[in-house]
């Protein structure tokens, strides 16, 4: 099928050393961290990994993070992290981490939220919930796929829109607090979905929803009310 990616399950279950090579600021509170992982097995857009930090005194912290990068053979992966108040892992990344630092990663994990590029994808995200969806957008572009893909992404304002510089015609931003002149302000509504679900592509949409618990519930209710089959809605939530 178009865009199908094979992942080595044995390698995915092994801890590997990842070396931080680049830090890019995305918004005032979110940055992308690029790692070199020579033994990375590849991943499907939408998957995540387990990250492990070990302090000098032996204290270990582990977290799950979605992969932002498209699958490729470069031996690199990218994570985009919000700076969470009092977050020990996100705090380390945003305040301490520098290129050359090493961490451990294991993955990729979970196939439920994965999109290999084999069916039309309707993506709904809010805040950092856009991270796994951006992996899908990047994969779509990198492979020059013709299968339809659309992204609706919600943020408080333009300054909080992660990956704003990368979005193209496939993306519709929704701003809940402040917006450029002439752009409505408010939550995602049925009106945002109506044109996409009224004339779906052949075979219909596979919907992917990622964000906070409240956003996931809100977005999934909008989809169902608009006629999207429940068994074709995949949800990943946090918080």
C-alpha cells in the first residue's frame, strides 16, 4: 500500500542511545529536539517512544513522547516538547539540555494511532497534540502521496501555534483566545468540519484526534455528530 513502512519489532523493544544534535524553538513554550539514533528501526507516523533519563545519582525518569519526524533513513528522530511547569523531564530539556547530550530511547510504540499513508486522513489536534499529526503531514509530503490529508489544529493564538512556519494548504488553524484580524476566535466547531465531511473522499476519512482530554471529547463528539463512523475515529489524549 502507498507509504507502507516496515518496523523491526525486535529492535523497537531495545533501549538505544540517542544523541541530541539540534534544538529549535517553535513557540515561547515549545521546542523541537532532534536526535541522532544510528540504530533506529523506523516508525509509522503517529507512533511514540519511551524516553529514559538517568541522573548522576542513579535516579531514573521515563516518559512517553510522540514522534514529530517523518519516517526516513537518516538515523534521526525529532520530539517536540512543551515546557510543563514543575515537569522534571520537560524542565530538563528546556533548561539544561544541550547538543551532544545523550539519553536513552525505546520504540517505536503503539500501532493504533499510526497512519502509514494508505487512506485519506482527517487530522484534528490542539496544542502539543499536533505533534504526532505533524509526523503524518511530513510523511505525506516526503513521499509525495496523493491520498487526501487535511489538518485542523487548535491553538490559543498565532504565537502558540506549533509548526506554524511549516503549515500549508492542507492546514486550517483555529484560534481560541486571539487571532489575526478577520479570523474568528473560538473553539473548533461543526462549521470547521462541515465542508470536509459533507463531501468526503472515496472510501471516507480515517479521523485522528490528539489533544487534552477535553479537546479529545469535544472533537470526537463533533465528528460523530457530523456523521463520521465511530470505528473510524482514532484518539490519543493527554492530561
